[in-house]
């Protein structure tokens, strides 16, 4: 029975068959030597070696060596099998970069791999970057290093206005004379089309210049300064048209100038409450409209725009100036500022000498009679003295005499304060000695 089962099992077992090849070649390894080349005296060669495997067999791989910036390329073609087989073999190709080629970085690129069945494996592969030195050829057009356009605002009301354009250009071989023009953005009017002149340096590194006049009567508005495509003596070009600047062209009749008086003078007493007057002098051609602005130590005073100004308490300790501005239709506005005044002083209070009333005896109360201080109201403060020495805490208008006052004379000092006024102090006459 077991033998029968075993036999049936052998009959029903699946039969293995060879798998199909559905994958592309595999890059096992690669070498690129050397990676630094000097082409100053002649061509330099680089050798590229790759090992590839594939179940069916790799088709001859393709590669090239190309410059990263210019697009120059050398060595495009198929590699040669130098050892092994197409299923597992080493392929090789040597590429020479000629003298005169571009210097800098070159990239060794392996093209997409395929096998004999047409299976592919990925895209392009960069195997290495080469550094190529030497005396490179000129393969680039001129470079615009800098440019200046002056002035950018022109007035053609009374005649032509001229703009000067300056550019600095560099090129290994030498720049051909650059061409420019100045054209109106809307109408198509154009002036100054032509070649620039080498002002300094050389065609390899030099400064070029051209002046263009826009005639009276030309269109106003925006004009564009355009540098035409640059080329060198080998014919290498660099880009297209370059707009260097936009000009603002107007035709405005310039305003006349007023004849302004000398620096204005401030007359009056430099004291709070007094009136200062600005003497503007003579402005011409008459009539000229004058406006005023007063300043407190250089800061404009809001609302102080008359020919006169009365200093306030805020001005005490500050200097005053006045700016006179003249205006007239068809003329440019002009302004003149006075020299600073002396420092503004505060007003003085009217302060009488106080008197002391009451019985000069221990236990009695003395009263300070302040008198009339002006201009009212004035804030008064008091300090009593015992034979010339201030009595601590005795700061009221009255003072009750104590045993400590016996045999001493009494005085009172009254101090008056008011905003915008100088503080004043007055002292009474001394009483007779206090009786015990």
C-alpha cells in the first residue's frame, strides 16, 4: 500500500522548468581613471571600466563624456568586452578630451543598459566627475559686469536732455563694440541707436560709454535704455536684449526762484508772558505769501503759526526760533529760519514781606500774615525759625509758642510758587524774645 502511494506521489509531482529572463543587466562595479586631466599641451585620455551581469547577456553598453556647462561632448560610443562573457564580463572604453576643450567639470555617463532580449535597467548613470584643467577655449559670450545710467530723470521743456550710459564688459577673446538704443515705451520713438565707445581698459575687460540726447518735443513718460545682444570677436553670443534702466522724461517749465530776505529776526523780550515778533524782511518779487512756524528748542510748536508768539510756562528754559516760508505761484517755495533766541525766563511773582501777629509768650499762638501775592492764585508754603534756626515741623501759617522758644526771637519764611513764574521767598522781621 505504501509503495502505491509513493508511486502516485512521484507521478503527480510538478516538473520544474527554466525561468524566463525579464530583468535588465546589473552594474556590479565601475572605475574611472584618471579623474584629473590637463589638456594644456595636448589631449588627455580617461579610461572607463565597468563590470556587468545579466542572465541572458548584456548588449554592448554605451557611454559618453560631456562638459557640465557648455554641452561639449566626447567619446560617445559602445564599450568593448575585455574579459568574461556577456553574462558576466568587464567592459572598457578610453575617451580622449582634446586640447582646446572647455575646462572645469566633465561627467562620465553610462547610457541605459539592455540585454539581448531587450530588457532594460534604469536610465542614465553618472559614473564619475572629471576635473579638466589647462588653457580652455573661449566658448562663452561677453559678460555684463555692471552698468550705470545717469541721470534717470530728464526735462526736455527748454531743450534736449542727455543721458550717459556706461557698461563694463568682460570676455576672454574680446567684446565686439556693443550696441544700444533709448526708446519710448509707448510711441516707439527711439534715439541714440549705435555702437558704444571703449572708454577705458581693453576689449577683454573694459568700460564702454555712449551719451544719448532726447530732443525737445519728444514724447514724455518712460523711456527704456536697451543693450543689444552682446557678441565677441569669435561670434560667441550672450543672451538677448538687456534693459539697463527706465528713464522718466518730462517737459515741465521750471519754476522761478524767489528772492528771499536774509535770516528773519525775532524781536521782543525773551520772557514768559511777553510777545515775540518775527521780522521777515523783504521778499521779492512782491507780493509773496509768508507763513510762520515757531519752534521750541528745535521742536515745532503746534498751532504757533502767526507772525507773533507769546511764550508760555512750557517755554521757560528753552530757546525759540521761527521759520518763515515764502510762496508765490510760478515760483519755487523758499524758507528761512531765525537764529535761536536767548533762553526764555519765567515771570517774577509780586511778593510782599510777611508780618507776624500775636502775643510773644509761651502758650500763645503766632500767625503769619502773608500779604497779597500776585498774579493770583499763588501757592504759599511756610517755615518758622527760632532765632534763625528752622523749627522741624513748623510749616503752618500759625505757630504755638512752647517752652523751647523762651528767650528766642521768631521769624517766618513764606515761599510762593506758580507755574511759569520764578519761585519767590520772603522772610518776616524777627519778633521780640519770647517770654516764659
